[in-house]
């Protein structure tokens, strides 16, 4: 125990510096808030489905919802039921076990059904591709409106993907 306490005292507090607000984030959030207000009366509801990912994209989705990026402050919230969702975020290559669940989630959504595939795995199948255990990209299972590449994509890229999907819906 003393070894651990000495190491903590030697190392000190190690945290990342708070990022400076950049122009792309400010412009994206302003535009996203305007579009959500115009297209969905100020409240966009998202249902997220992890179809078999490594959870890297989920960490970035959570980061987009933190106080720095603040999706909820823009009128965007996440729902547990696809029946209340306006947009479906799908991460990961679609595993064979998740294929039916993803189809049912998509079918349960009200129209217009917006789908955003997040990450390289959701867009192309990533390193997993198509195999006996994986259907590959999300578009092999359900129609996709917007694909956000990256491994994992940044929160700003995810926000821009949501914005693109909203623009296509209008």
C-alpha cells in the first residue's frame, strides 16, 4: 500500500488539459441547434444500437454528450425505445446475432427513419468485413442515410453526421 501511495505522491495529478473551443465546434453546434429546432420542433430523439463494435465509437458518442460538446443542450437526447426515436445511430459491424435485433429496431421506428452509421466498422465492415460471424457494414442490413468514417470518429464528426442526416430529412 505504501508503494502505491509513494507512486501517487511522486506522479502528482495527471489529467488532460481542457480543450480550447475551436471554430468548427462552435459553428457545428450553432448549425445543429438551428436545424434541430427547425426540423424537429427543438427536440431530436436518438436511439443508439451497438451492433458488435469494440466500444471505441460509443466512447466518442458519450463524449459528444458531455458538457463540452453538450448534445442535450442542443435539444438532442437519447431514448431507450426506437418507437420514440427520430434517428438511429448504429456502431460496429453487424454481427449475425445482432442482425435481427437491428432490423426490428429499424422497423419499430416511426417515419421518417434516419440512420447514421458510425465508425469504419459501421461504414465498411472495418477489419472484420463479412464472415460467418459478421454481416459487415450496416447498409448490408438496413438502409443508411449517412456514414461517419473514422476509427473512432471525433465527437464533432458525429455531430456533423447527425446534421447531414437532418438536412437530408428536410
